[in-house]
C-alpha cells in the first residue's frame, strides 16, 4: 500500500502533465515519443498509478518544455473527457489570387 502523501503527489504530477500536454495539443502517444517513453508507461503516469523516476520526470518536463518542479506543484485533475485533445482551429485560407 502506498503512503497517502505519495498518492497525492502522483495525482498532482498527473494533473500537471495532462494540463501541459493539452496546452501544447499533444496526444499521449506524441508526448511519450518526444520524451522517449512507452505510451502505456506515460498513460499510467497520467492516471497517477505509476511511480516516476527522476530521469522520467526530467524527460517529461523537457518534452513539455517546462521546469521539472512545475510538474510537482499542487494541482487538481479536471474530470477526464474521452478522445483526443482539441487542436487549435486555423483561420480559413483565402483563395489564391491569380
């Protein structure tokens, strides 16, 4: 059984990773590849059920282009929505002038 404090920190980490990943418009698979991790490993980290080594924490932070300490800040995970994150909508293209 994991200590309560460890579980709390894992949930903060999960929330911060998910929030930063969504802000960049990355899928779990894309972030896992960028960080050099397996997608199942990253998925379990984002669910808050897997312990993270320091090397993994740094790899994820580098892939998200943020300081590792920011991933450990207190945060609350918003309810999960199934599916891929929304991408930013682009402005419609103007027809080429002849």
